[in-house]
C-alpha cells in the first residue's frame, strides 16, 4: 500500500470527501426530519372556527361531506349500513369510530370486499366513550360532517336533500330528529319530544335541538368542542349520554339562534331489532330520558344560562316523492 | 277735512302703513304657499331600498304587516274576506286597491259597520290596471306587505306562521303559491307548475317563483318596482297579467338567490265560485298561461338575462295542526 501512496491521495481524498459529504447529508436529513416532526399545529384560538381550512382546498372539500359513525357492539349493523352509506352522493370519506375496545377492526374483510367508492377509515379507540365521535379527527377534510348512529338508516334521497339544505344553513345542525326543552315554573328544565307541552309561542309545537345522531353540521364545531369547559366532558363521561345536547348548546351559543334546522325525513328507519348482538342501544336504559333532563340543567349551570332557542320551521323537499306533497285545493 | 289735516297725517300714515303691512303679509303667505307646493320629493336613487324607513319608527312597523288587496268586480268577496283578514294577528292596516272605476267605494257601509280592528283604506284608481297594486302607497308604514288576491282565503294560522317565516327571510317573497319556469333546447322559456317537467337538479321538483297574490314581501320592493324599465310596465299593461312574474324577476336580480320561499299552506281556498258577480278572474282566460310564458321570455329580453333561480325548500309549521305532521317510524 505504501507504493500506491502517491496515487492514493486523490482516491483517499476522494473517499474522505465522500464520507464527509455523506455524513453531512445524513445529518441534514435527520435535522430536517426532526424539524418536521416538531412543527407545531398552528391553531387560531380567537376565531370561532367556522373558517376551518380543509387540508386540500379542493372543490370536493366544499361540495362533499364526511360521514362519522361511531359503533359499539353492532358490527353486523355497521357493515350493513356501510354498504348503504358508502354510496351516498357527495360523500367524501367515512370515519368509523371503533368503540369495540380490544376487538380487531374488520379491516381485512373490508379490504377483501373492495374496491369501495370512498375511503373508509377505522379509528380504534382506547376507551368506550360516547364522546369519542366528537374528536377533531385529522382525517376530516370537508367542511361538512354527517354524523349517524350505527343503527339508523336514512335514505339517500333524504341525505342528498338534507346536505343541500345544510349548504344553505351551514352554521346550523341540519338533521332529522328534533327535540325540545321546556321550562317549568320552578325554573327546572325538562327534556323531551312531542309528548311534552308545547312551549306556547303561538300554535303548534317548537323544537330547540336537533340530535346529531342523524344530522349534518360544520366540521368547525368539532374543533370548537375541544375547547369546552372540563365539566362538559365530565358530564358526558358520567352519563355516557348527552353529547348531542352539549353540541346543541355549543351551536346555539355560537350563533345566538336556534341550533338546528329540522328536515322531515321521508324514509328513516331504526335497525336496532335487526342486530344479532342482542345489544339495543343506550336509549333503552330506564334512566335515559331523565338523564337528558338532568344534562340540560347541568349544562345551563356550566354555561351560566340557557342558550337554546326555539324554532318551528320544518323543511321538506318540494315535489318529492311527487307533487302530491304540495297539492292544495286551489 | 282741511281742518283735520293736522290730525290726519297720523291716521293717514297709519292707514298707509296698515295697507302696506297687509300687502306684505299676503305676498309672503303666497310665496310660502308656492314654495311648499313646489318642494321636491326627496328620493334616494342609489340604495336598493330594502332600508326603507317606516314613517313611524314604532315597534309595530317592525312586528306587523300591511295587507294590500286589489279588487275588481267582486265586492261581495272583498267584504267577506275583509271580515276575515281585518282580524289577522300582527296586521297593521289594510289598503284596498279599488279597481272598480267610476264606482263608489263602500265607505259608508264600512263605517256604519264599525268599529274595525285596524284602519282600512280604499284607494280609488283611475284606470283598471293590474299593476295598480304595486304602487308605493304613502299609507304603507310597515316593512312587510301581505298581498292577497281578492278571491283567496288563507287561514289565520297559515298567515301568522308565514309572517314569522318572512321575518327570518325578509329579502324573499314568502308565500303559498309556487311556480316555475323551464328552459328548452331552443332557448325559449316556458312557465308553469308541477305539470311541467322537473328542471332536473336531482330528485323531485323545483320552483323559481312565488306568486305575490298570496305572499309576504318587503315593502322596499314596491319602491324598487317604481324604478324598472318602461318596457316592464308596458308588458304588464299590455297583458293585464305578469306583474307577479315581474316582481319575482326584480327580487331575484336584487338578491342573486331564489326569489321566493314556499310555505305549504294548511288551509287555502279559492272563493271564486262564491261570487254573485259572475266574474271569475283573469286566470280563466284561454291565453292566460301562454301569456305568462310570453312574459317570461319578454322579461328575459328586457333584463338581458334570466335571473330566476330554483329552490326545492318547502316549509311547514312543526307540530301543527298536530305532531302527526312530523311523526316517523323511528
């Protein structure tokens, strides 16, 4: 080797240079990788967040919606409903909130039965909590969210129409299940539906909430939900209930108007009876409605006031299924 | 008289002064009178006039409406309807546009049957023109107008609800009779109702006009109507028709949105058959619908484009007459 010394310097220098360069490159890459991982999420705390920017500024982000469906112990219903919902017009993506703790998601089976019209993402949860579905999922790219219970079947026609209505009322919860609160002389509120006394503003009934288990709402409200008082989360976790009432409080406070717009469904069905799991849903618990009245009063305490407002607007689709729905004697 | 000459100057001067002063005063009064008569009406030409200031800034101007009803050759129906409409909640005043040229208004009879819940003003017209009802009546004090044909009976419930809907959509024509236009491959438009083909935006039908013969709209639009191209007035006068189509064009141009919001009436009736006059209304003329298609095309020429937009939103009153109107299988 000594004899090649005169020739080696070039090569040695070359090799040293090469090593040096490689080391520099590798270090730079590591630094870049570290920087990328450490970049903070830029959050605008002041804005009420209806101006959430979708991650892709594509047309689809404005003209389509993301279905978020939480599921517990009814995978048969989930899969049946997914076959239906995956093909709804204007659907961008499905996020399945998997509350079956410790159980594997049916990913293999799902993929083996592909291709599917839209991406379906299974989000594995660590605890079986009702409010898991109200996370600000990073996979969410659209301004609109459609939230459905895992036992509720709404027709494509109804969903397409309700989505078009939501686009005209984007700051409201636009959905198919209206509920109301009433106040009583004692100042204690009660929660219920048509069976409760009408609130007494003229004729007919009023609603002050639209349940999120079958409704469209702005994805910005999921972001807002992350910034609520701790007591709200505690209440929802304590009752495993009332996340939807809390969302209505949030929206009503934000808009100063009735939180929801009720769209009368033509075809909505509850598939509870069709499950093999024997599990029939939280609302069958004896204390379910009493809990919801309890939640209304607790939320009034937490928010220091009653923000819910009444509405009696019921929206239907003109001339669907046919013109008989607007025929009159004239 | 000569002897009094020394005393007369005072009196003579006094009389001359008096005459002079009187003449000056009279001249001043004449000038003042002339000035008052010549004062111009101050009009704000630039504003689109939805900011019309009511003459009294009272609460009633905001929370009530003025009924404008044009009448021709059906005084029996008019009086029957007035008994009903004069008692509608939130009604401020009635303006009857009297198209019975040369015939005395039933003022004596009206007064002899008083007192009445609200003032009713009979506006005598000089020619029997369809567009007489679209004048900017100085008696109009409210932001809202309810316009009704003199053969149309709408229940108080429907009117109270529709007024509350108008208050939520004040820039739209909120009413009970939806119509539409369709375009054809030749570019010629057609006017009609459910019998025409659906415009083809998804399921069901669409409407692009709400007729003003049974509708609420903002009184500012009456002011706007006075500033339309002459050809519009000529068209309405030529056809004795289409004033309502013209109003829908005006509103659609102004808002850039569908001109109307359709409220499905629970109880609306046509009383034509009940008149003793034998007169049964313009829409029975053979050419009525063809004329309206003709008007649509003429207005597109006049306004250099088709401003009408489609909507399929149908609004009903939640839980009225009873909760069955929103019951579902869930």
